[in-house]
C-alpha cells in the first residue's frame, strides 16, 4: 500500500509508485542542512511595498489578452473565454493568515472587477500558486471548472470536498468548453503543502489551445536540458504567447534545478518558439534572495545578450494587460 495521501496509480516514467519526480533532471529535494545554509548564510534583499495599477478587464475578449494579477496569478482572455491561472488574492502565500510571505503589492485586478470565470488552472500546490481561500471564493461565486495535475484534487478536497477538480497527467488534455483545449505539460519542479507530503502530487505547466491562439504557461520550472520546452513547439506548434517565470532564482546553488533565472527564461522563449513572452513570478512575494527589481533588470541584460528586442519579452507588473495587436 502506497503511503501517498493524494494519489494512487501505477508507476510511470515520472512516478515511482509513491512520489512523482522529474525524469532525467537533477534532484530538486533539498536537505535541512542545505536549507539552513541558505537561510542562515544568505543575504536577503530588502523589499518595499509598491503601488499597483488596478485593471478593469473587459467582460470578454474575442482575440487574446493576458493580465497579471500578481506573482504567477493571471487572467487569460482568449476567444471569448476567461481563464484564471494560479489565482491568489490572499494577503500571504501561506497556510497562516498572520505569518508567511506577504504581498508587496495589491492584486492587479480587484476581485469584484473579475469578469465571469470560465475555468481555473492550477500548476502545482505551493502556497504562492494554490490558495484555498481564493479557490473557495471562486467556487462559491460561480463554480468554474478547475483543472490541475494528478493528486491536486485530493489536496483541495482535504479542505473543500465539494469543489470539483479535473486532474491530468503530463501529456493529457481536457476540452473544458467547446473549442478550448487544456494540455498539462511537464515542468522541472516539485510539490508540497507540508513537511511530509513532498512530491506526492504532480506539478506542471499548461498549453491552452483555441481556434485563435496557442498559449503556453510554463509554471515554476528549472531549465535542465531544455527538452521539455522544445517539446512544446514539437507537440503543439509555436505559442502565440508564452508566460514564463523570471523570479525566485537566487541563490543559484539552491534554486537552479527548480526555478529558472531570466537568462534561462529567454532560452525557453527561443526553445518553444514563442512569438511573445511575458515574465511573471517576481515582485509580489519575497521568496528568495534576489532584489525586488532584479528580475526585470536581469531580463533586459539577457535579452540584449541574446540579440532579442525588449518588446518581445516583457516583465509584467500587477495590473498590466498585454493584448495582441493585429
């Protein structure tokens, strides 16, 4: 009998019968000694509260628009559908209301200003991506279908058994609505909600396919050999837009295998062939050691080194909306 509390299924090339893993990728687990070495020896940059523009999105968008709510929380509006990715409206990325990483900017869309939500996509169960309080609110207000990697239905069900969650393995897809395909794509990362459930639920990114656009949301990921990013183009074609993480990367000795830095994010954009890239996962929650404005500064340097125009890869701010122009 497996000790996995979230998922029971046959072993695969990324599941050993008890825990999920990243095949062909360096180990993402870190020991207590390594964690203490980082926390006690690192030099955490000081962050400050920053003002936030508050976007008021259209009810529907016929073509393609992406609005950053903050950190990795996004509103995708495509082909008349509204999709939330990793929605977090809570003040802290934590199981506690009074402790844990707090927001340094308000959500870029006020919850009351949200358009009707047609689907919610969850990349993994870390607290900066899976916020039970926000999910409960969304479910209470509209019961949008929730799509997540294997095991995340049990993660959510432990606190809200009524919420309906459709789970996918890497390479699987679901037609949420007519003309709206959502594919779960591999990511080089890990999962946990506590000290005792590491890698018991799967993680990943998403490829959203509609009649008007292909959108790639990488989720949290290390770079590795780049094969999973080249596979996006091979399997789905070049994305019209790729939403890529550019923050939470320092120190590299501790985080390289689980979070890309801006230079690696530029390489992902090139690997998958994205027409446009949008940088997220920075500037809201102080999770790691880089300066608050380090990610966009490093991104500019990486784009210059790669000979890529700054306009092709934007470091998004909360409340900022990117819309495809004809």
